[in-house]
C-alpha cells in the first residue's frame, strides 16, 4: 500500500466520516449520506468520487438513485474496516481504564 493512497484516503475529515458511514451501512445512497453526516450533497459526492478513484468504493445506479458501497473482497477495504474496528476498541479500552482509575 503506497503512502499516496493512505494520504489520499485520510486527507479529509469528511472523507473519513464517509468511510465510517459506508462501513456502518454497507450500501447507502448519497442523499442519505448527506443527511446522516449533515454535509452538503455535492461535498459528499466529491468524496465518494475520490473513494471510487482510489478503487475502494463502487456505485450502482437504479435510474437516478446512486447506491454507494465499499468494494467487497478488496484487501484494502478489509484492512480499513479492521483499522477502524481496532481503533474503536482501543479508545473504548482506554476510556474504561480511565474510568476505573478515577474510582
């Protein structure tokens, strides 16, 4: 995995939020992403296009509806999902140990 890929992937807070939402919802349309994240549709569209260019997101069209998902089976996507999962567990464990230490 190249440094450029990682820099492009995590280059924006909004892009990271889009990634996390795609992990959570599996498949979602851009309008729902926009509403869920409280971010303008065009901004979400820009970041989705960037994820597609990186090769980790795919789009299906049903008329005007665009469904976005992370590329299934892509080892980079699996690594990204593990990364977020491990980070979440690390922060949960850290907050647990802090709350136990303050008792």
